[in-house]
C-alpha cells in the first residue's frame, strides 16, 4: 500500500536519502546569486523602501501570518522582477506530488507561488510565518522543486519568513545536486530587498532568454 506524506513534513536528511540529493561543494555551482547582478532603478529602490517600512509597521503588531507576508513582501517582489508579465506566469497554491517508488510513498503538497515560463518551472517561492526560521522552509521548497515536470532543466527556489531570505538552486540530472545562498536578513537601515530583487531579476533574465 502506498503511503501518502505531506512534503511540508519532510526533513532535509529524508530528502537527501530518498532522492539521492546532495549539497554541492562547488563554489561556482550557484554563482548567479551574487555575481554580475543587474542594477536597480531609483524608482525600484524607493518602492522597496516602502515595502520594508510596511513590513516593519506590521511587525509592531506582533508576528505576521504567512498570507500577509506573501501579500506585503512576496507579491511586490514578483511584480518588480517582472514575473507577472509575459512570458512568465504565476500560479498560487499549485498542487504537486512525487512518487517515491523505492519507499512506496507518494509525497504531496501545494506551492505558495510558482513562476512558470513555457511550462518550465522558473522559480518556486515558499513563505513561512514570521515566527519560523527559514531553515524550516528549505526542505519544503526543495521537495516542491524535485516535483518539476522538467528535471533536465535547473530550477530555482526562494524561501522567506518576511525578514530572512535565501535562494536555492537545483539540478536533477545526471545526479540531483543543490546549493543554498547566504541568508539575507532584513534590518532597519539595511534593505536586503534590493539584493533579493536583483537575484530574482537575474533568474528571470537567465531563464527568460
């Protein structure tokens, strides 16, 4: 009998063992998150300053829900990165599943936001409640990324809890390998949303060609 498991409950060791997934030690594997990033316009920077201020205003009321993080932070970033415009398509709560034959398991879940180009998954976005660290979102995002219908092509992920951000890169062939960027922390006087948007634009530029 096939056992159904929620991708959100999987741990990183489980993913690595059951999918033969390995964290690469190649420093050039994921250079695009920090090298030759596109410049931002003054207008984009002003917009992101407002996004940061609105996020901090909401945190004064207490912890922020996952839904509010997607509304306040993630949606503006998708907009500025150009992912709401052709040739990209954004889908919310997209259902996915992975059949793990050796373990007789079926992994299921729903992606918070999925950016698609020509049916190719460009970016998987996973957001968490502000009370949780993004380390809890990384295995979940990787689980979703492994479900892409185009395993021969690389896939990117973005995880955030509103104040912390990290990017993931996954290549599945010939062997599943991944890497994670440095964690970028949103602090007063240091708007890392600039860097986050630059990386998102970089991913869009590379996959949109």
